[in-house]
């Protein structure tokens, strides 16, 4: 049977960051990713200020700057008549990174993979789909897998298995951990529209009106668009056809009218079934859940990646030594949840309040968000701009930012890209 010290399932941001940090801490670690590459569309593409700081600490800042990306330093709400209101001003953040970088997630993950290749203790296995767990008594001892190229099946044993395989985690389901489910008032359609240099917004922006909403995320030559619909209405809205969908986009943001024909089919809109939940317990003996596998986040604020990466950093700092010494216990695994529970609860509580008091109401009404009818907190933030630093901090840094442990830090370096 194959064996490693720590087996990380899922090659997303949490899994790759955890694998890299543990390898730098002298832990033999294997990351399993079921796909052949990281090229998946409409995944979270935000690299937050706290993650940029982490990359600097890891010596990867110069390498990241070579990756094509779009910096966002302001998030705005679009109002009636073309008016705008600033929701979050990232230029007011503390520290050197006063931005969110929009970068294709596959480029970010490729950078982490290339950095991992420099570590003798790091192994990344693509095309390896986990199909189940192995156990000895009540202890998880490893996983069963299938090679997606040749169909070979096998098992890998590990001192610790980490579920970083997202909100649809097969490992989370296999151990049947209890979960709090909070629900959400909306689902999201992801699609793209061309972006022009003279567009009225250059950063992130959103518009809410007449039972729907549209968020624009700048991505080089195009906007990644998030169209919000009421929960469970996907098929009903699709049945209206592509022209009705184009009309909805034109109504929400009129200056997009000259490019809505780029939506050629209703199938261009990819559904995100929004979930908001949190495990009551993040571990069983031999297995730990982090990131979306531990707490599925709403897309509100785009903070899911930030929380997942910070989970990975905290886990690496707490687990590296016990993994080297072979002393990982349930008490050690519980420390990860205790450390990360506060920021998770804070962010999910904020999201639930926004769901209930704003998004839920707007998606079930026909009212527009006008300059006179904007939410009271937004009005106050326009009068006292320094308050715009608060949502900027919550979104881009978070309630409890994590920093690279000393063993993982390196001097700035360039990374040969594969």
C-alpha cells in the first residue's frame, strides 16, 4: 500500500497552500487533485490582501506579480441614473497590500504547484479521484482512489487525511459530520461580457433592482458577471429564454446594452447553487476538514477563498510539528477549529444578515436601489468615507488574518513556471 504522512484531498487554494506550507515544514505531504489540470471556469478568482501578504511572506510576491492579474482597490454600488456609491475602499487598508487581485484561479494554483515542486517533501498527483476512505476501527487511515486516465484503483495510507475538496466534499460525507445549515435566498448565474477601457466602473461593482441583481468583477478584457436570482428559480428563469435574460441585464446596467448579444444562449449562464453551512465538528480521528469542506460560504463579498487559505495557514502552523513527530491526536485537530471558528462565525453572520435584510428583500421586490433609497449604512459611509475601510477590511483581510509560520518563510524568489 502507498503511504504518506499527510494526505491532502483537493488541489484548490486551501489544499495547495496547506501542502506547500507543510512540505516547507519538513512534513511528507501528498496532494490529490481529480482533474488533469486546474483549468475550470467560474471559480473564485480573488486573491485578497491577506493572501497577497502571505505570498510576500512565502517569498512568492515577485512570482505572483508576473502572473497576469487585475487589481481592484474599490467596490461600488451602481444606483439609479448612473450614480455610484462606494461600499468598500481598499486604499484605506493597513499594510502594503491595499487591493484585491483578480487572477484566474488556475494561474494562482499553478504558481503554488511550481513552488511546491521545489520542496522534496511535496507531491502533487493529478487525475487522482478519491472514491472513499479507509479505516481501522474508528480511525481514518487513508483513502481509496481511482486514476482517471487508466482506471487503476488503489489505496493510500496516511497519518492524517485533510479534506480540502470543497463544499461537495466526498470525505465530509463519508464521515457524516454534523452540520449547521443556514440556507440562502438566492442562486447565482455566472457568465462573461466584454469589458471596455471607457466603462463607467473599473473595479468591482453591483446593481440590485426588480427582483434580481448583477455583480461585475473586472477580469482583463472581460467582466465576470454574477447574476442573482431567487433561490430555486433557475429553471423558471431559464424557460423565459435568452432574449428575456438579455433584457434583464440591460435593465440592471444600461451601459452593457451594446454587448449583451455576447450572451448567445441561456446555457452560457452557469448555475451556482448557493449554500451556507458550517460543520459543528471539523474532525474525526485521522481526518480534518478545512475550507469549504468545513464551512460552505455565500458568494457575498467573495470571501470564501480568503477564509479557506487562512484555514490552511492555521492548520499548517498547528500541525507541522505533531505530524513530524507522529503525535497528531484529536485534541491537536480540534485546535484548528478553535482557532478558525471565530472568523468563520463572524463572516457567516455578516452574510446571513445581508441575505436577510438586503438580498432577500430585494430579490422579492420590484424596488430599485436609488441614490435616495440606498440602505442607511451605505448613506452614512458616503458621508463619512473613512467608514468604507470597515467592509474593506472584513472582505480583503478578515477578522483573524493568519501569517506564514517561520518555517515556511523564504526570501523573495522567482519561480520557474512549468
